[in-house]
C-alpha cells in the first residue's frame, strides 16, 4: 500500500523529534546544579568560619586577662585545623553517611563508613538544594569546628594545651558527631520530629552542658571569688569586634542552613537579626536597672544570647516568635549569669554554659511553642501556641536527652584524659599566665 502524505509527515517528524524527546525523558529526573544556591552556601560557609576565627577568638580573647589572650586565640585557631581534618577524614561520614548502617537499627545512632575521606563524592555529586555535596561538607565542617570552640569559654585561663587538644578531638568524635547524626543525619531525633534548624541542640546545648561539666571538674581559678567583683576583661574593644563578627557570621549560620537562596533563608536572616536586637537591648536594660550602668560587655553578651536562642527556631518562627525568643532568652540567661552562677559557685569563666547552654535550651524549647505554619507551610511543623503540644513534648525529650548524653560523655572524657596527660595547669603556670607557660609568648610588649 502506498503511504499518503500525512503518514510521510508523521514518519519524518518522529525521526526528527523522537531523539530529543527521548533525551528529555532521560534527563527529566537528573539533578541540575543550582548556581544561585551554590553561590549562597559558599558565602554562608565563609561567614560561619568567621564566627570562630576571628569572631569567637576576639570575643573570648577580649574577656580574659592580658596574660591569657594568646592561649584563647591559639585554641580557636588550632580547632579550625584539627577538627577540619577529623571532619573530612571521619566526621562527615559518621554524621551523614550510611554504608553498612543503612536500614539497620544502629543507623539511628551513628552513620556508616561509606564517606570516609569523602569517598564517592565527585564534582557532580549534588545534595539538597542542588548544590555540590562537597560544599555542603565544608559548610557542615564549620559547625563541627565552632561547637567545641564554644566550650573554651568555660575553662579559660586554667587548662593545659595538650589536655585541651586531646579533649577537643575526642569530644568531636564521641559527642558532637553522634548528636549531629541523631538530629541532622537521619538519626532517631530527626525521625522523632525534632526541630533544630541550625544547631540549638547539636551545637549550643551540646557545647553548653559540656562547658558546665568541664568548669566544675576543673575547679575554680585560684583568684576567682564567686559573688565578688569579677575578673575584669583586658580588652573590651576586642569583645565588641568579636560580637560584631559573630552577629555578621550568624547570618550564614542560620540563613544558610536551609541550603537555598529563597524565602526561608530570608526569613531566617530576618528573625536572627530581630531576636539578637531584642536580646541585646533587653540585657542592656537589665544591667541599667539592676546595676545602674548600661555596660558594653553586657550588651555584647545579650546579643550572643539572642543569636544562640534563635538558632534552632530560625526556620520555623516568624517575627512575633523571634521577638519573644530574644526577650525570654536574655532574661533567663541573665538570671543564670548574674545570680545562679555566683550562688552555685562554679567558675564558668566566660559564661559558655550561662549563654550557650541555657540560651540553646531556651531557644530549643520555645521553638516547640512558636513554630508556625506561616513559615513552615501548610502541613508543616507548628508549636504549642498554634495547637500542636506534641511538638513541644518532642523538643523537651530531645533536649533533655542531649543534656544527659553530653554531660555524661564529657565527664568520662575528662577523667580519662586527666589520667593520660593531665588537664589543669600547675598553680605556678596559672599564675604567670597560659601565654607564657603554654606557648612561650606574650601578646603585648612592655609599656603597651
């Protein structure tokens, strides 16, 4: 039979277009790199690194005495190196890997070994937000770095450098990695439904409780008298610079945690700034009313408390929730720093527990109250204020568990390391300062 013109047309069209259609079908499910998201997460990673050096280094460094400032700077610097190595060699796989743990109950406790040394990750391996997984690795690396760095504030001015270094590395492996996996890496806390957008549980509660345990086990500094005039900071302008860098870097910390340049990032940016503004102003007012002076250090401490508290909630609360979190966090942290610490007589040197531990816990619990579908979307998470009391219960279970786990593991690590290398410096070394006794250097020439 002869083909008519219509049949010829259909045949020619199919020959011309079917390869393109087949190719389109083959690539329909293939992820395509999102350059906008990628660029934003690169910037966010830089901002989070700035939080440790120079942000936290200046903030803590300014608060200690002149004879100990280099020890603080060195502790922050060395963690950027050693924790980055640990993270890429093992930590990332322990938190986000699966391997032999896939579909196994143990996988809810710790990740597998499939991503050791970033095995299997190529330039074209994409993750959430269609960004290269290798930049996600580095973004998360900066969280792993700053978490043990926060603990420095609790044992400042009295810890041996060797003991500190061994503790920090083991703590990252045995405490940070498991908790991060539980919440972010497919572990049991995330499966339970815990909300921790950027690290209230993983970073701040985890570090803050460890800070409290370390400060108690180490004992008070020799010249620290609880309830009396505190040991004064040697360089308050350093504290201001550190606060400014932390405030700036925290935008990457929180707004980057959604892994996309979108409305969620914009909201996280906004509520982070608002909570910090409210908390810093609240702390200043409390200082002003109670102590008759509006202090610079108080304002800076309040700002950090606000940054800490909004961290777990930044992806789920609106402006109202942010304002309430900033206000309540400042009041509760102030209570711990100004009254409970002197009453209980523990020497949390730079208030790592009072600000990070307490602020992180307050923020994590308030997330279970103020989370709203106005931000999370229809069917998304919401808190008790909007009728979901179950979320508040989940937040409480998860964070109390973290307190217990972190506290017990820190206690065990302290005892082991103290037996191996010792942790506290000798009394004479503490008297002359850690800069000279641990590093053989001084920060300032005579006359400065």
